[in-house]
């Protein structure tokens, strides 16, 4: 048998095949093309749909996880907030307990010396003020201060004090306090008119 040579160009390369190989190659190529033509429309129809469904499932999973994580965050912060409300005064109480102990010792003491009693209460008072200052509580200054509605509450106007006392605090009836620069109680004062 005489084998004829046939040149076939495949993707830019020229191949030499004999007749049988060429015929077989052409048949195989034709079958592949037909198979691809049959599969191609179904792949194009189902591939985007399955891809979209897979992507939708991924987004749904991410969404469910995110919602669960946020729900856990809300529960955790709510629990922390309630614990802060219940135990937020712990630092304050711990600072005041030594002063309470001093009061108990002072009342248990049976001394009759008024000077010793007065000195004891002054020491306890100073210790109490110092404990409040460590917690951020400070007195609002009223001595020779200008009346300031942010810090003072006028409960009386005192006429006839002269021009130099006009708008000034004359007397403090009740001391005011700030906690970390926020007014927690205004100072009740008498103001010159």
C-alpha cells in the first residue's frame, strides 16, 4: 500500500500525516466538534445559572454568619453594660469604705474631750474629700467668683452691695460639685445685684 502524505495545519503548526492517520484525525476532530456543539448550549445555559446559585449560596452563608456575629456582639455588649450598671460603683465604694471604718472607730470611742472629737472629725472630713478627689469629684469654687450659670444656681439676689459686687457670688448656701469636669450638682449661691 502506498501511503500518501497529507499536510494538516493545527494551531499554526504544519503536520505531515499519512492518509489513514489523516482520515482518522479528521474523524476524531469532527466528533469533538459535534460533541462540543451538543454540550456547548447546555453548558452555556446551566453554567451561569449554577455559578449564580453558588455565588448566592456564598453570600447567604456570609450574611447568616454576619447576622449571628452581630447578634453575639449585641448580647455581649448588653451583658457588659448591665454588669457596669450593677458594679460600676465598686471603685467608689472601695474608696469610701476606709472612711466608714474611721467613722465607726470615732463613734465607738468614749472620749468626752470636745477638742479631740472635733480634730477626729476634721481628719475624717479631709480623708473623705481626698478620696472624692481621687475619684474625680471636685468642689465648685465660689469665693469671689463671677456668677456662672454653668456652675452656679442663684437662689437669692442681694441688693445694695455696690458695683464691685454686682454679678459676683456673695454667699454659697450649698456647695456644688463636678465629676470629671461635668457638673453633678450646681452650687446654690446668693448673687450681688
